C-alpha cells in the first residue's frame, strides 16, 4: 500500500504494515531529504515499518523555513514522533541525521522514559567530539558552494545549475548551521544498543570518532565499516540494510 504524502508531512511512510514488529525512523544528511530512504520499505523485512523523516525546506516541504538550531528541531520532532512509539522503535541517522537522532533519543528517554531498541549512527563522529574543521555556514555564497562541491555529495548537474542552487543553498546553509552551532551537553548514556557505521574512504570521519560512540550507551556497541566515501549510504545501500536487518 503506497500512501499519499501531504505537503508539510514530517514523516513519510511508503508502505503500511498492519502489525509491525518494529518501526524504523530514518534521518537524512545535511541537504538531503526523505527520498534517500524511498526504497528501504521494499528492501527490509516486511515486519519493519519504515518512516523517513522529512525536515522543512526540501522536497515535499520545499518553501518551508528550515531549522538552523538543533534543540528546537529536536523538540518539534519529539512531538511529531511520540504518537508512533507505542510500538518498539529504532532510529537510523546519517551524518547530520546521526546527530539529530541521538539528541532525539536522549530527549524522548528523558521526557517519556521510552528508549529506542537500537540507535544506528552513520557517517558521523560521536557528539562529544568537537570538529577541527573550519566552519562553513557563514561563508560567502561562492566559497560556501565550493565547500559543498568538495563534499562530493551533490551531482555536478545540480551544482552547475545556478537557478537550482539558489533554491538549494539556503537549505544546505541552514543544515550546516544546525551541525556547526551544536553544543554537546553531557548526560546519562542511552540504554539502547548503538551501532556505528562508517565508510573506509570517508575523510571527514575517522575511526576514533566512530569508536567513541561506545561511551554513549550502557548497552551493546558495534562498529561496521563499508567500502565508500561519506555518502556510502547511497553507494553501499545493500550492505547497510543487511547490517540493520541483522542487528534488529
């Protein structure tokens, strides 16, 4: 059953599952959208119900004001997702999505005492590790665009389309602002298992950063490395879904 997605929807569910064993909420990377996960419902076991989170400002929510600060975003997501966690649930987040899903898991645990069963964090160092890279969210347009180009996550056909980039850059800049202005605050570790996933060719996330996620759980921790750069979520999808299926 394919569902119609109304404009402004925070959650996109492509296939309804009558009695899911678990609900999987997926959080996209900076500049991305829910379409990254559009095939996951078909490729994961039928007892997993997949919800892709669609943040404002992109795809089906184009024209809405994107968030520029993490905590207000997480507080809104808490309200949105709460009605859906009456079934066991799991979070998966890649890059910015890993940070969002981690803080959302902490907030839900603190407010409602309802921990996810598992947290999958992909393509991002642990949140307590401060980045040594220069911030880019306040760069002038031309310099900001060049930094986005170097990330290798946006096709050249889009990067070279000036009109399209004028529409996309505000969202990219807002997402970068969310990540670069984030301030980690120590708290109790999560009680759910954490699986960290990285790309062997990802120059932006080293092994230490991925291993450091272990201190954020009192439960099991595991690490998996895939053959890809920072956007292995797109190029190594089959291997990634195998890991998720095996771990839950």
